[in-house]
C-alpha cells in the first residue's frame, strides 16, 4: 500500500491540519508516513499545500511531483495540480467554490464541503468533510482511526473536536449516498 | 509514543535533551522553526535564548558563551553558515566546544530555499581559514534530527571542538513519526552556575588566570598547536558512524547521506526485490568518513554510485577512499533538485550493463 496525497487550497482552509490528521491516523495503523509542507515565499499569495505519503514501507523523499490523490480545496489548486495526478488516480474537489476542469485518465469527485461544514457548525471544518469523503472513495485508512486522532490533533481547541468529528462523518456519509465507481 | 514531528522541532528537543544551555540565532528559511521554537522552549526551561542582530553576532555570542564551558548552540542555513565561518575557525583554534547546525538550502549566493547538499565541502574540509576539521553529523530521519543533536554536545565536549549537524531544508521542514521526550524544567537548574572544567573561564578568583586564544605568535607555537589539533582530528575516528545493508554480496553499492540516503534505501529495496545485487551504505558521520570500510569493499571490486543533492562533493571523498581500486559513479541534482528513484535506477542499469 502506498499513497502520495497532495492537499491544496487557500491559507486558512486547514490544509496543513488535514495532512497532519491523515499522518497521525497512519501512525495509529502502524504505517510509515511523511508530511511535507509548502513553506517560505511559496506561501505568499495565500495558497498552501502539503504532501503526505503513507506507505507500509520506509519512505525515501517526502516530496513528489505526481500524486495518487489530489485534494483540491479551491479552484487555483485544481487548475494547477490536477494535470499532475497519476493516471488512474483520484481528484477530490470542493465543489462549493471549485469547478472540475477538463482532466483525462483520473477519477474526479466533487463534494460541497463548505455547505456541509457550515451545516455541522463551522466552515473551518470543510477540510475534515473532504477527508471523510476521500476515505469513503479510497479506504486506505480506517475511518475509526481518523476519529480517534481528531481528539489528539485538536487537543488544544477542544470546542472543535465534535464539530470536526461530525464534519468527517458527514463527508464519509456523503460518499455512501453518492454513486461512484 | 510515536507522533508526527517536524525535523526542525525535533532538532530543538534534541538540543535541549543534550543539555543546551544557551542558544543564539538569526532567522533564515528553511530553519526558522528552530529559532521560533527555541524562543519558546528555552524560556520555559529557564535557559538562554537570544536572537542576534546577524549571523556574525550569533557565532561570536556562541564563542563568548563557549569560553565559560557552557553547552551552546547556533543554527542557520547555507548563506548564514558562510557568514559564520570566521567565528567557527576561531572556535576550533581556541578548542571550544559548541554545536552549529546547517539546514542547507540551494546555493551559491542567496540561492533558493529548497533543501540541498551543496555545503558538504564547507562542512568537512574546514570552511573557514586554517587547517581544521569539524566533527560532522548527517541525520537522515526526523528521529535522528533529535538523536544526533542530543549526542552532538557530548562529542563537542569530548574533543573540545565545534560539531556541525549537516542537514537540509527537506529534513528540516518535513514531518514524520518520531519518539521524542519533551524535556521539562528540573529544579535547581541555573545557567548562572559555572562548573570548573579545568580549561574554561570561570573568573580567576583564588587561582592562576587562564588564557584562551587563537593568536599564537611565539616561535613554533602555532606549528605545535596545529600538530596537537591534527592529533585530535585523527582521534575523532573513535566516533566514526555509518550503516550498511547488503554490501557484502553487492555488485554496486549506493552511497549517500541525509535525504539522499533515504532515497537510496528505497532504490536498494526496490532492486533487491528484483534480484539485483545492490548494496546500501550511509555515512552518519561525514567527518570522520568511513574510508576504511569503503576501501575494503573497493578492493573486492565492488562498484559505487554516489547520490547527492549537489554536482558532486562527497563523491570526491569516496574516490579518495576507493583510491583507484574500483569504479565510482555519480548522480546528483544541484540547486534544490531532489534525485528521483527512477533516475537512480536508470543510472544503476547503465552501470551494470
């Protein structure tokens, strides 16, 4: 098992946190994981991305060009990175503020993450909505482990623990209802 | 408990666990998290944190604090480390222990802020003026960012010499699982208490004054001092460290340090699964260098492929070690480029053919 995941969006959309949640959940499953953020001047202009590799073998470089999975939280991310996704890979995008462009050879899934996040209590939890949806599409991590780590990752912001857990659940359930291959 | 740790933060916890009592630094990407996190942690622990006005100031503050026998440290990235070279030469000349971390970025000049390995020569061949060596450690994982920084202070005091941790922006910025115990404040700890180590400046009340200097103008004085230093640099081989896998029956051995060693390991496991006789060797100390082991393997006609994030620096030390007994090949990318597994595999296929 190996997944190279690129998470990209605006600063403030919880891009880094989404990567850390996946990473901590991978540790719970005794998998190897690396996390590599965009940093320095790359962050100017308000975009952020992080690269997560989850594998059952030791990981070489944490950086990569071609992801298996792209999580696109805004339009710029879709336009910039969807062409880099490996053939047969997955693009999950936030359809509240992003339209799917023309990409071939990859599986594209949209979810209105902003609306769902607002419904569970905070727009800021859109990142967890989309993680939940991804794990329904591609179950490389046990969703239960992700619930567990939310408590750890948000231990300093206790009021967000339940909102994030609900956001994750809603994203996962949205996956159950929608039809995909 | 295994948790995700950022390389730069792990390095700070390593320094604290290694007993670092004073940190002097100046911000530069990609090591800013070190200065940032130090500013919080050193204060929590009642130790010294000082943001200097420049890298020159920082290394000279290290110089001053090191004179008192305290465990001191500074960190920077490539251009900042260049600025520190004069101070580092003085520290070696005065035989003062300290830890200097270089979270390398692309060069020359201001370069960029991607991880790179272009400062190998500077780290292991001196860097500043004069005949000298630093003890150089090269971590390859976030766990090692912690372990090696912790260990660096003991080595610095064992040899009374600066120790350099040579790492890069990728290892500094990345996160991966590591087991790290966050140090907490111990009762009665005070940086103001100065222990007499027999050489440090403690205030000479009741004893003969000591002199620590690198200006040695007496006839033959500096020559003798240099011989003494050289003896010490040779003695550092006691703490030589490297790891290898599959080298014994290998036809081609991959050599790399830091991030490149991780990539090499991926290549090694991939090709071993295909039945190719590939070996893996990683120097954990860059000075001292595992030259004897490499020569031994070269005499058995094993070929070497050195992989670096540079146009080829460590490859020269491998060639010196091999000393013409076998063939040495190189693959590298400069300026922040990271060697890719597929490219290294192609290179190996060329060598085997």
